């Protein structure tokens, strides 16, 4: 009997997959509070230090789509195990780093491993659990664990840096990755798209991976290089040209890396559009809250990490609630409600104050609204992104929604950082003598625009996502069946 054939083994498999995704998400933020220590020990320049974070984001976002399609082609369990081994090995190498280049290279390989793990794990979840109530419950667990990873990363990073040294923000991944790779063959059944030939779309793989990686790099580096600089314009143009070449290659290829037939699904298209805006609004929220806590309220790294604890807990609770509400109401209304909560939390954050700011009024209460919104958004947008897909499209659909959120996160952080920096500079140029006040004015504008992204996401969810798909899933869940195939539009 295959490992995933029994009820118990299904949920054990989910525990393994969700834990892996938790670590992948956690590693995007766990190094943040360790950056000052890393910079001192490895003699980083201030400009290069950000690449400890950016290298991971760049390779994760750039290789996600390829990772998802490789899972469909070569086997989802195989790619999950390969990715975890690569991730653990890169974490070990990073913890042993003796130079800045060494650490940045290790973080890049970590990102590559993560790009293999994440879409493979999500596609195993969607092929293991039938569409409807069972999958909604599974994705609720997935969303709760994965969604709290960003907040937990800040907390764990602060604890490990203070108590054991910055190396342990990387070493901590090694036993987890090794254990996951060893346990996976016992808990996960292998699956792949048997209809695919073993031929590989090299041109499509190279063009989309290079295009996405270069696009993420351009967005990440735009604030330093300048949005209107020759470097940004040229690199952005090359990235768009590569993505255009990818589209042309795929249209002519009999076995494309990304069959465009998957975009026949209206809800998939809408969920990915919303995923971009969700990434733009939420990924940057963690960044600016961390800066406000440390640079304005004067928190130490460990204190800043502990300040995230209520946020992480509420994300877990709200994601669990969201999975139940999706089964009763449908994923579309729950997603809209979640995005409105996100917008409300960010609007409250836009009123942060300095001097005289407080954790309760300026961080805790608005973060509670945003945390509910994250749980209520992440679960239904993931459900919508895989609704109606065929089993052989699971890896591709998983790679698409992950890519949408990662590219959205990079774009949002670049845009909102530029807005915050410009406002802060204007305040200082206008005579503001207190740097904390000038910084806070920048954060206020960034949070306000982030709220606008969330509101736009709610509007797109209302107009682009199929109400019929959402209703049919509710009806099927009540009957204990898989939902019908999603409609094309």
C-alpha cells in the first residue's frame, strides 16, 4: 500500500510537508536580526550586507516555476527530497562561511533548494487530498504553519543570534532538512505527470528562469541603483525581453515547460493576480515593523523577535478558521474578507507615532488585524490557485502561485522602500532634526500604500475570481465530493 493511501499517513505526510514549507518561509527572515553580527564577523560592506537576504530571495523567486514543472516531470517526491538535501547542505556551508562571498553563494544555493521544495510540497498536498472539504482542511494546516514562518523567523533569529551566534540561524536547518529527506520516502508516495515525455524544454527553462531571476534582481537593486538609472532600465528591459522570448518559445513547443492551457482557468488567473498584490502588501509589512521596533522604539534584536510572537500565534489560529470558513462560504468571500482585514491593519500601521510610540497601540493591535487578514488570505488564495487543475498540473499550479507571491513581495518591498526612503529624506531636508520622526514618516507612507495594494487585491478578487467555482466547491464539500472542474473564461 502506498504511504499516502491511508488516512493517518495522509496527515503525517502533511505534517512533514508543512514543516518543510515553514522552514523555507522562515529562512527568508531568520537572518534579518543577525545581519549586524554577520557584517562584523565577515567584514561585509553595508551595501553588500543586504545580499545575505537578497541572494535567497533572488534564487527562490527565479527558480520556482522551473521547480514546479520539474516536480511534475521527474517526480514530486524526488524533487522534494533533492531540494531538502540541497537546502540542508547549503545551510551547513553558510554556517561555516569564512567570507562574504562564501555566505552569499550559500544563501543563493539555499534559495535554489527552496525553489525545488516549495512547489513540490504544495503539489503533493493538492494531489494527496481531494478537492473540497478535505483539501481545504489540509491547506488550512499548510497556511497556518507556513504563514507563521515569516514572523517566527524574526523571533528564532533573535534568540539564536543572542544565545548561540549568527551561524546557528543557518545550522538550525541542517537537522531539519536531513530528517525530512530521510523520512520522506516512508511518508510520501511518488507521483508525476505520466503523460509528459522525458524530453525537456531547455529554451523555455533557461528563458523563464533567467527572466524571473533578473526581474527580481532589478526590483531588489532598484532603490540603490535608482529607478530611472541606466542599470535599472537596461536590466529591466532584458528581463522583460527574456520573458517575452519565453512566451514565444512556449507557443511553438510541443512539450512546453509551461503549457498555457493551464491559464484556461479563470480562478487560477485571478488567484495569481491577487497573489502578486498580497505579496506586495504583506511581505514588506514584516520588514517595516522590524525597522520600527528597532530603529524607533529602540528594541534589541531578541525583544523585536519576541514582539512578533502574538502575530505568529494569531496567524496560525486565523488560518485554521479560514479553512473551515472556506468550506462553508467558499474561498472567494473569505479571500475578500481577509484582504480587507490586511488593508485595515496596514491603515492602522500608517498611524504609527514617534516620539511617544508604544508597542501596544502602534504594533500589537494593528498587527492583530493584519495577522487575521494574512490567515484569511493565504489559505483561500492558495485554494483558488489550484482549484480545477488536473493532477498532472499540480506542480505547475503550485509553482505559479508561489512565483506570484515572491515576485509580488520583491516588487512591493522595492516600491515601498523607495517611498519610505524618499519621505524620510524629504522630512530631514525640510528641517526635521529627529531621525526617528523622519523614519516614522517614511514608514507611515509605506504602510498607507501597502494598504492600497491590499484594497486593490480585494477588488481583483471580487471581479476576477469565479463565484461559480467558489460556490461549487462549497456544494461539493457538503456532499463529501471533489468539486467539479473549474470553468474557463
